[in-house]
C-alpha cells in the first residue's frame, strides 16, 4: 500500500477533491455533548466538519444498506400491472469512517455479495462507495468507555477494506491507499512523500492508543468455543433474556447486523411499493410464522439466537469473521446491560463455575 503525508491544515481539502470528482461526501459532524452524526457535506457546513469526535451511534452502514429502501413499484395502468424496479447507484464517499465501521461494511460485503446469491440492490450502492478511514488516535475524543475494537481485531487502525486511510501524527496526517481509487487520489499535489520517521511515529502512536481502551472483553475466544459447542446453560440465556427490554436498539446500531424484512405498502391510488426494512431479532415478531406460530416467543430464545449468530464457529467460518466489530454501540444503547462485553463476561463466568463443579465430582 502506498503512503503519503498531508499537512493538518490541508487535510479537509481531500473532501473538496472528492466533491470535485462527483462524489456526495458524507462526513461526521458534532452536536451537543455526545451527540454526533454523519451528514452530507455542503458549501455551508464544510467548515463544521470534525475529525476527532465520538463515533456517531447511528452507523454509516445505512449509506450502503438503507434503513428503509424501496425495491420496486407496481402500478396498474389500463388494466395491466407494470413493475418498475428501483435502480439506485449513488456515488458516495464517507469521509472519517472509523475502523470498526470499515469492518462492519466488509462483513456486509461478505454476507450480501460473497456467497451463492448476490444482492443486486446492495451491490449497486456498494460499487460506487469510496471509504476514507480515520484512525482513532485521540484517546479523549475518539475513544469512548464502550470501545473494544482491539478485542475484535478491527482497530484502532483498519488494515484493509478502505480506499484511503488517514492518521493524525500531530501537525501532519499520514495517508495510506488501500485500493486503486485511493492510489489515484494520492497522485494529487496535496500529498507529499513520507519518511521512515513517519512510519516510526505511526507505530508509536498506535502502541499508545491501544493502551487506552477501558473495555476489554478478552474472553471472546473462550466464549466462541462455548457457544459453538452448545455449552451455554439455559439459565444463563434466561438471565440474559430477563435483562432484555426488547427495544431492538442493539441491532439497529450494530454495523454488522444484516437482518431485514420486506413489506408491501400503498404508495398511491393505483400504486404499491415493496420496501426492505431493517429488522431486529430482539423484537417479538421477528420469528413469527404464517398462522401466528412463533418458535422463539420467549425473549431468552431470541437472545440465544442473536449471540449464537454472532459468535458461533459455523457463522465465523462462513463469513470469515465474527459478526461483532467492537464498536461498543450495543453497550451504549442497551438499558439492560446485555451488550456484547457483558454477555461475554456472563457466559464465561457461568461456564467456568460449571467446569469447576464438574471437576470436583467424585
């Protein structure tokens, strides 16, 4: 991968370059207190973009997998039905996307594009998406108490799946290309060659940042083994289920969740549209079948399924990663304290107790 240097005072000109190339640029903006969000860059708000700020809770995956997406329309004209498919191919660039969210989009790529069937709606949005990854280097502003990307092996610096990566070295930014499109951008006069000293500075900064993470669910490997082998006690799932409020917040903010439902709705007097909508395994109707039967009506059964889906070896082998990127959003939004780190700890603690009890049996 090619690397170049750009001055801190010039780094936002990368956004201008992208806009000149016809991209609609999405970037992070600060709000009040912890409230941050991704929004479209315009001439009016360009100066309000921020590089170092808390990661927005609403994940940027919505720009490639919209929360609500129309798939096609059906119209009745002169007694005949006409189907009009939706063909959306926006040219988008996400500037300042964090490494955990890069891993989330890579997971979606493998799910929607890397298997027997390719999702054409996702594919059309994905092919024109340019990702500018921002490495988390400011422990005070970039990291939160909930972050655990170091345990999920997704950060603080992404190693792949980006087009361009920026890292603040203090007064200068290192820009690394991760794709041919990113390499083409480095040809601009805005960038200049780096030195071995810059690489040493990068390694030193990353080493210090890794020490700043407060959430450290280091029992991931053991939990994956226990979940894959079906060793989790029913009472442990019940304890997790009893804490769950069935709000669906954990799934709606998760960069790696893939579930959706499809619904037809009236769009006009003689027009119906079919839409795809994010769905959540936390909701009671998620597993409800035709006729009203629900095989997973109990809350703990759905919590069981959620964490089995994210941690079981079968799915990791199929999709080449856990369906968790360590962003910590589930921790931040869960009112019942059953975000991923807490669940990993509960499973590990309960299973260790069982192992000890079996070890002392005569």
